[in-house]
């Protein structure tokens, strides 16, 4: 399976460490990597096991999360590893433009813009769907 490797700084082939784990190992450098990587245009990187897209409620109501979705849309935010309540690893500001959304086999890359930044979201579908 293909995953973004934080050490190689590129998309490389990975193998699973064992059954029923989200830990994957880069075939090239042997680093363990998470199935989800979000890279901000300033170089900031965030890693996770799950991701969702947050739909926001009306702004008059304080812009609280309304619903979580599997697919991106303009106005949604990306949330990495959402937990119960309002805990998460990372939350972007709302998407203003989806530049590209490419799936090749079990690897998906979504490039999108927010008001102030550009992001690339790398997803290993194979691993995120396994429980
Ligand atoms: Zn590597």
C-alpha cells in the first residue's frame, strides 16, 4: 500500500507491521507512518488514523460543528482523528476550493485551499477502513 513517509518526504510503498494495527512501515527507510497525512503549504505536517469533513452550522449560532461527512465539500473543514466531544489532532479552517481529488488504488490525495492556506491530504484507504 502507498502512504506518505515523513522520513522519505514522499509517497512510498509500505507494509503492515501486523494484523489489526494501523502501524505501517516504509519499504525504503523502515520508518513507521500513520495512514493519514495532512501537509500545510507552510510545511506543517499532521498525522492521524482517521479523518472526516466537518459541516458547520449557521454562523449566527456560533459556527458549531453540525455534522461529520466522509466526502469533502466547499465550506467543510478537515478534522484529523476526531474523538468524542471536541477533541481532535488537527482541524483546518473551511475549504474554499478543492483543487484536485485523485484516487489511485488504495491511495487518495485531496489538494484543497482554505482562506489562508493550501493543504494536501494523503489517505491510505486500505488502512483507514480496516478496524
Ligand atoms: Zn520512508
